C-alpha cells in the first residue's frame, strides 16, 4: 500500500516507522526540517510518566506506550529515554499535585512520600515552608525529542521510506487520495495520514468544531551555581502543586533545565504567527515556580521557546476520517509520551480500516 503522511512530528514519524515495518511504501512530507524547531516534537525533551490525575484511562494506556518505546529503541539501536523518575509536590489540599497522587493510588502505582523537610533535604531547590508533602515514583523521566526525531528520520531513510523535507502540504484531496505540495508536486496514495499538529486546521478546517489552537511557551533556566548539581541529578517534576499547572524537566544528556505552565497558554489563530518571545515572558514563567522553588529570582532565563498546540474540550486525542484521509490530533499538548504507541495504532487502522477502534483507543475508552 502507498501511504503518504503529512507532518513529521512524533506521531507522523512513528506512524511512518510502524507502516514501513509492515512493508508499506511510505512517503512522509514535513514542512520544515526533522526535527522542526517550530513543532512540538522539536523541543529538547518531554516528560513521560504514569501520573494522569483523574484521567485513569490514559494512566492505563501509558503501559502500552512504554512497550512501544522499547520496541522503537530496539530498532534505533539505542534508547532516548532518561529514566530519572518523577517528582511532584502538593501545596494545598485538592491541588493538582494531590490529584496526581490520588491517581497513583487508584492505579496502584508505588511512590515514596516525603514530609517537607525530607523533600528539601533530597531536593535542595525546594522551600519546605511552602509544601504539604512531595512524592517520587521511579517510573518515567525525560524523552529526548530531538534525538528521537533525528534517529527516526535516519531509520526511515535506511529502511526505504521517502522523506520530503522543507515541503509544505497545500491541499489534500481525500476522495482522490492525493496530496498537493507548495512546489506544485502531487503525491498519489492509497491512504493519507494527517499528523500536522498545530497546522492541522489549515488542512482540515472543519475540525475547528473540535479543536482550539493555543500558543504557549517554555523557558530554559540557569539555576544558581550551588544548586546546579541538585538539578543535574533531579527527577522530572510532574507538578509543583498550587494552581499554576507548572512542570519542569531537569538538564539531562546535554539538555537544559526546562519549565512550563498551563497558565501561560492563550488562544491563537495562526500557528506560524507570534512565535517570537515577548519581553519578560521567560521571567513571568520563572516566577510562577515560586512557591515551591526557593530563591527563584536567582535563576536566569537562558532562552524561551514558543509552542503551538491544538486542544480538545476534554483534553483527549482526536481522530477523524475523510475519504482516504485519516487525521489524528494529539492529546492537547500531552501527546508526545504516547508517540510510539500512536504510530503503531495508526498503522493498524490504516491496514484494517477500523477507525472506531482507533478512536476508542486514542480517547482511552478501551
């Protein structure tokens, strides 16, 4: 079968990997390079963990994701997962930090619970006066996105797939099974897979009924010198507690200390617009980390990276069939951790035509 994939983020790359392994003739079209620095998959590292708060379906589904990543590491010949474990804190009763812990309890996931002083002893960047407790689980860590993308692109080329880089998809004819490129080329396929991330609404406008585009950003920080070693050994931070929705990823394997927060996202109209940081954005995000981080003003903002995501109202994956085109939109900024498993499930749906089973799995309903 000839399959054309529009979009070279993690979902598109993983679908190309799974389809190529199944013997299909795959052409992947990406508007930029791989990794594309403007895409969500072009970031330095992303978190993988078993904690999903009230979303128990995804907490169960993540086991398949870990298995799929292990299959990918075997094919690539090396792992790009730093097994740092995952830390979270609670600042007040009922905050996100506590909700994640309760989710662990429901799933039977083991964790170590620390009183504030013990948490600060283990992780000196914490202010013990600002937290109720912290907890650590060994499952999870940081996925090294840029290395994954580069190695997947290399694997695909070595295994017979065609990569059309720096080629923008202008139009998709789902009835005829053709993908039109900006340079005038037309690719004919038996099946089309659209994994265009924040750009999906430009190709499939009717999905605006289900998807909202947001602009957000992350900040890379330089900690005070005396805390650098603590951060170098730190786990991923799932949630700092409180109301900010803030998370952090430690500097692993040459990456930086990254922070993000749900409070800094805002609706957008164009994924290509407003991609330059505005004055003070990084400092505003940095300051959201206190509490519970101590001495937050001593952290320098090294750089800011803007991101664009599509979100569903219920923060779940979305799949949609139009003729010969199967469109998948990621899980509201949380899709990367499922990337390898999504690729395998997409390949199965392309072969079987069972779109309903794919959608139930993407929504963690079965």
